[in-house]
């Protein structure tokens, strides 16, 4: 098989240095937004779901959690 050809016979175009630099610049601009979403939106959302199924006690800055399954939700439904 010739270099640069795929199994379908289509020649793949290699990215030029300019295109590679553009891709790197794009990732550099997108990275802070992605990290911000993960840190300030997605992680707290996952953490709140985990906390809702546990009885969480904060003693001397150590986090203790006891798995309560659905007890928290059943207690909330009573009110």
C-alpha cells in the first residue's frame, strides 16, 4: 500500500505546519472553558448527586459519608 493512502484508496491530506499551529491555538483557547465547566459545573453536579444518597457529616474538616440509599428521599417525601 502506498504511503498516505487508506484502505479505501482515498489519499489522506496531511496537515500543514500552519494548520497544526491553528489546531494547537484552538485547543489552547478551548481548554480554559472546558476546565471551568468541569470544575464549576459538572463536578458539583456529580458531587450533589453523591451527597443526596449519603448522610454526610463534617467532623474536624474530615468528610464522613454513610450510604443511605433512598432514605433521604423517602424522608423528604413524607413532608
